[in-house]
C-alpha cells in the first residue's frame, strides 16, 4: 500500500466529525510516517508523545505479563487520543474533540490497521 | 551537568528531564562548549564539540552542493542501541549547536520536540552581548606578564 | 570569539597555530606545553584520533590565572595538514581570537608559506567574502637549521607580513622564541578586547 493510499485512508478518519487529525507513526522513533490533519494539530509533537505513551504502555503490559498492547486510548475532559497498533513498528493515531464519535474512529483505525498489515 | 552560561541551565535541565537524553552538549558553531551533561572526561567533551561542529559545517557544504541554501535542520543517526541528534539553532549570541545522545528510553521524535522547545527557551533567555570594552580592566599587561611568568616558570 | 562567563568572571580565548604543512605546528604546542610549570601542566590532547581517520586537531588549554579581574585561560589549537581538515580549519578559525602564523624560514619553503597565508585568509572570510580581522603574530620556524638555508626575518616579513605585525624567529626544537610569540599574541588579543584608546603599559 502506497503512502498516497495511506493518506487517503487517514483522510477518511479525519472526515469523522470532531476528529482533528489522523496519522501513522513509527513508535520506535516517534516520527510521523503519514498524516491527514487540521492545521492547528502539531502532528510531529503528537507522534513524539504518542510513541512515548505507547512505549510506557508496552512496558506496563509487559510487567503485568499481558503481552503487547493492541491499542491505547487516552480520554480527557475536552478530547481524546486513540492509538491502534499496525504492523510493527507502525501505529495509527487519531486525535479528536470530546464530542467526536470515538467508537467509530476506533473501528476505522482498526480496519485500517488490518489493511496496513 | 556543567554550564558556562547560567541562563542555559534551566532550559537544559528541562530538556534532559523531558527527553530522557543520555548525553547533551551545547556549543557555539565553531565548537566552543557552552554546556554539557553526561560526559565524564573533558577531552571527550572537546572532541565531541569539535567533531559535532565539523559535521554540521560539512552538512552545510553538502546543502550548498545540492542547492538547499537553507541547509538541513538536523542530522540524526539512529544506531541499534543509541541515537544521535545534532542540530543548530539561533540565539542572540550567534548560532549554537546541540548534540544529543539518546537511548531506547527515548525517541528521535521526543528529542526533536523538546530540543525545539529548548532552543526557543535559550534564545529567549540569552542576555545581550557584553560590550567588549568593559571586559578587561585597563593596565592588564603587567598582570599578563606576571601570569605568563608564573605559568612558564622562570623563563 | 572570546567567551565570557560574567557570573564566574571566566574569560576564554582561542588562539590557533596556523601554517604550511610540516612547518612544526604540533611541535610548537609541545614546546609550549613542555615549558609550562610542572604543577600547572595539562595534557596536550589530540582530538578526533578515535575516528580511525586522522588527528583532527591538537588542543592545549593554558590557565593564565587572574588578569584584569577575570580568570583567564587560552585554548591553543593546531590543525594538522590533511587536505580533508579544511572544514575543521574553517570551524576553528571561526572562533579564533588570535592566530600564530607559523612560516618555515627555509628559503625553499616560500611558496608553501604563501599558500598557507592565502589559505588562512580564505578561511577567515565570511559568507560575503569579507575578511575577518584577527590579531596575528608571525613566527618563523626552523631556526635550529644552518643559517645559509634560512631567509632573514626582515626578508620573511617583507614577503609575508607587509602589515608589520609582530614577528619572531623561533626554534620549536630548542624552545627559542616560541613563548615570546605566544605572549605577543595573547597581549594583542587582550588589547583588542580592551578596545582602541587603551595603551599597553
């Protein structure tokens, strides 16, 4: 699958009302691989911090003896970050307002992760 | 951590905490050390500073060759166990360079992000240049003579 | 440029020993190091030797003590002769407060001396081609060789030093003239920091 097709799929996620951006990141180095986002979203920073979060989550799961995380959901007062594991080391990440349909976003990310693999 | 310019201390401390970097070196574009963290021998600091400044100078030459006059923002080398981030940034006292070594507890993305913040904070905190006329008291020559005589014994 | 730590009253000056290949730049640093009082001696450090390529530069820090109310030190650099070291030369010269230009006094090395002087000037030019003015002292080396092989100091001055900067006949092997040239360089650098209108006593 080409980067252009990845970006098309990410645009589909971004079309969900309330989603600020969707990106594929490399969790190993915290960099953006592909993205579709509103201008105000600092995607490079999102990638860096998401990767750090995923790294910590992985260590936490490992310490509990529960394998590797398949997704990480961070829900705050005014928004949420959803991350779904793709083929290593890629992760799909979406950032959304609090009123976005997070369930739909999660499903789209999971479907996309399957296609990516 | 050793810091020559005191206003670098707070931004560098925050950078190290946030990025989990193992080693950090801040230098002028000609390799004079401003601050360092994690190095244990001064000769390593000087070597790293000279080599880092040389690498960035070389990449600037490459940028000119490949018609990229704005140059490259940073040089990154990702090894199996450690990575290196090398980037220049502008301050009121000229262009400075940061050399950062990070391990698997960090990522190049985190280093990039917090380095950008560090560069902004240093630029904002840097005071104006000291007027050179105020640097040395007049009549320093006799002290210089005495100092060199003491340094070189009874030459 | 001179580094000043106002809080600690630390002043660090950079002096670069520059010259043609095989003129004895590293020997000059060794000569200076050997003459430092033993209790104040630091190591002469070849930098970059672990790269497996070549020595990038030699570095000798000298702690001068308190001068003019500042804790003064001088970092002396000598950049070796490899052609690939040109970017290193430019980088180190970019921060030089003073230059000790070493010229070989042997008559048959005139061309090499002039090439080195041109190289120095080109490495001191900024991106706009403007020459940065750096206090420079000339040292004419190899004065341990037979006199018939050597040009006189006035002849060398005429060829290399038309601006009549301080010049010294030196022998790094015997240690003659080197410290005097270093003293003159540091003195010129500091006089420049004090600014015009200040006379040396």
